C-alpha cells in the first residue's frame, strides 16, 4: 500500500488507502481524482456544521449520542461491503472541503475548534 505524504497531507488513491488513513486518524487526507468519483458515489458523507447545528440545538446535546446509535444500527444492517461500512463509520469525525474538481480534503473536526 502506497500512501504519499506531502506537507502534512496524506493522499488516498483508493478505498484501501483511505481506510488505512482513517484508522490512523490522520489530520488531513486528500482524495484525488482517480478515487474521488467512486468516493462521492459510495460514501455516506457526514453532515456539515450548519446542518448539524439545528439538530443539536433542538435536542439539547443528546442528539449526538442518539444520532450515533441510530447511524451504527443502520450502517450494520445496510447493504454494501464491510470495507465501505468501516469507511462510512470512521469518516463521521471528519469535515469535508472540496478543493477543486479533482480533489476533496477531509480534515478532523476537532481541528476547527
């Protein structure tokens, strides 16, 4: 498995490399054009900060716990490969930013604070 590292950014070119970097909780991951389209089609992308804000305010903080339990149940019984389910589960702690038409940046949410 080849994972390239430039200036603190880890590049993932396929699902195996992405899962490896997610397990290691790398702070910045770049998904490049070769894998970008497949990633967008298959991954259950996490909600943006603005989308989550109303949900969390309405439930006074308990939404995170309840939401995670519900997500894990749905993810466990959904169709798809085990590898994709692991990616979907681990990607929830990351924020997503589109750098260009060819690249997506994943970065840990805790870095925003």
